[in-house]
């Protein structure tokens, strides 16, 4: 508790600075448990440093117990301002204090909450939100207050990311959390509040063996990790040193999807990229690209893959490939479904299955299990495609993407990259899980998934493991888009521009990490 409170004090100083903090009215609002005790320690540090701090306790002084009581007693003996608000009848006093608050520290409830809130605590939390919501309209006049949450925003279930009947939501500036990051920060209400961008992990010297024992086995993808995957290329390297990617996709009206996946393969560093597309579309693809080789596959002059095309690809295109991507823009014609069932068992290299190919496979998941035993397979569904594959309602998947994704990967023996606002990445055992939790509105347009598949294939060609290839592709897709926000704002960059920015993004990440080192 001492380490937690003192750690929060240091982070508040870092966030606001001593001079600025001296001008602010700070209120620390504390519940009855250990989270409140953390708040008492923070209040003591703030008071001893000479800051204007009030501590609200949401119970009578004599009702606190154990270490929380000890820290409250110290605060009382120091003469710090403590205000009791133990019942709903005192909420008008809370409103008066909030009117004079610049920074509110939320130490009401911690990670142990597992029931719906009601009664007094719900009323307190709703009052905090309402005061901040009303003042939000007059921020230009200097009103409103920042909220700093200790461990979690009060009311948030740290596992599910859902608010339990009520929760601190408005103007959350930072969350100072302890021990480890919480799964709930990355899903449901936690994701909507962008807690992944607001959280600071504070080391409170918990034993490493205990943290390891209780870890859920989930990791957040970091820039440092991704930078380490991209070593400088040899000056004497040739195209044969970085693999050959095969992309199979395209149909009338959707040739762009096959192009974007192929283009991403090229920009992601594959030495060679071949796009296998229906013969009728070949001229279009030839015009769209220079660096990518195209191969017209027999289509009975319809522009769609047909069953006979599978033998053509088997005989002419599979040899010498290091990875394959199949599905972007492929369409859902019955002839194409026959083609897919014929070609998938023939592909023995790591295979990224995306888009229309996923929707076709969702009609016969037993077939998916069969081909998963032939080669390593990556599936890249968004939530709606995952609904079709798993038979689980999309809203249920959105509430528990980690649990459902883990179970699916384990059951089918496939690598899985589950796409929502965040991206959830699973190895084929379900034992390793990573989250790409950065966000940008520039990705809210068609083609991003095609680019993701092409990048994943390119990184496999370059020698990365399948799991690391998915992590790098997910991270760089978002990183590249965020890098373009200064130029394009929140819309209109498009998947092609994001793809073109990938090499620059890789170089920038490498440069930044070298400077840090």
C-alpha cells in the first residue's frame, strides 16, 4: 500500500509538474477497502508536499480496518483535511467539493469488484460523472476536472471490462495500475474509454514469482518488441533471400482486394510476390501493379475461380513459394467454393486465410480441421466472420474475444488474428495471446484487412514465425496509419496509402529504438 500510494504520487508529479500542481485543488475520494488505503497514502504524500488536497471518506472514520485504517489514522494525526460522506444524505456536500476540484483521484473501488453496484456507492459514482459531464460543456471557462483512477476506474470489472451497474467514465485522464495490466482495459467499456492509452503500470515490488503464477498469459505488443524483429538487411542480399509470397484472390468488382494484399506483401519486404487471379481480371491487375507478378488462372471466362483452376495453380504456382494468402476479394460463387476445397489441401506452406475464403470455410468447419493438419494456417476474421466460423453470436464474441478466440484456436489447431477495434492474436495452441491495442480512425475503411493479410505473409517469407508475423503485421498496420494522421486527419488515407507507408514506418521504429538504446 505504501509503494502504491507513493508510486501514484510520483506519477502525478510527472504528469502535471510541481508548479502547475500547486495551483490545483485536489480531491482524493476513498472507499472502505484497500483501494481507499492506497488513496490515503497518496493524500499523505500530497499533503506533506504542501499541495491543496482534501480526502473524502465514504464511510465513518471508525469503520475502516487493518492497513487502510492505519493510513487513515496517520492522515488524521497530520491534520490533513478529511471530509466524511458516509451516506446519500451527504451527497450535496460532495457536489460542493467537486465544484472546487481540478483533479479528482478515484480510490473508491479496486479490482475485486464482481457484483452490480447499487445504493450509496452507485449514487456517489453517478454524482461524480454528472458533475464532470455538466462541466464538460463549459471547459472553455476553466471548469471540469481531470480524473486519476487508482488501479482501475471504480465500477469496472477488471476481467470483463464491463461496468458493473455504474462506473467512473468521464474525463478519465490516467489510470495508475499495479502489478500487471488488466484484461478489462482492452475489451468492452475499458476499450471504449481507451484505457490502453491512459494506463501507467506502477511497480510496487510484488514478488515476481507471484506475478508470473497469476498472470493470464496475455501480452501487449510493444514498439520495442516489433523493432527487434527487423534487423538491417545485408547489402549483398537478393530477392531470393526474402521469400516468395503467393496471393490467391479477386473476382469482378473485388480485384482491388487481391491487389492490396499483394501490394502489402511487396511493401512488407517479400522478395517476390505473385498474384494468382481469375484470367478475365488479369489485364486489370497488370495495369494496377508493376512490381507484382500476375498469373491468370482459368476461370471459364467468368472472372471467378472455378474448380479446374485448382489443378492449374497446383501444377504451376505452388513450387518455390514460402507462404500463401488466399481469400481477398475471392467471392462466394458455388464454383469458387469448389475451387477452394480443391486447392487448400495442396498448399503445404504457411497459409493466411482471409475474407471470402473464411466465409466459405464457415460452411464446413470439419474441412477446416482437416486442412489444419496439413499445414500451418492463420485465420484473420473480423467479428462478423468469426460469428460465421464459430457459430457464436457476434455480440457475445465482442464481450469475450479473448476467451472465445483462445478456445477456437485450440479446438481447430489454427493461428488466429481476431480483428475488432483492437486485434487479438493467438497461437495454434491457444497458449500465447497478444493484443494490439492502439487505435486510429484511419483504419475505418475497406482494405485494411487485405493489407494485414499481405503483411503477415510477407513477414513469414522473411523468416519470422507465424505468431510473430501476425504480431508485427497488426502493430505496423496501426502504426503506419497513425503516422499518417498528421497528413490526412481522421479519414481518407485509405489502405493503399497506409501500405505505401509501411517501409517508412519500419525504419522509423528501428531508428527510434536505436535512439532510446
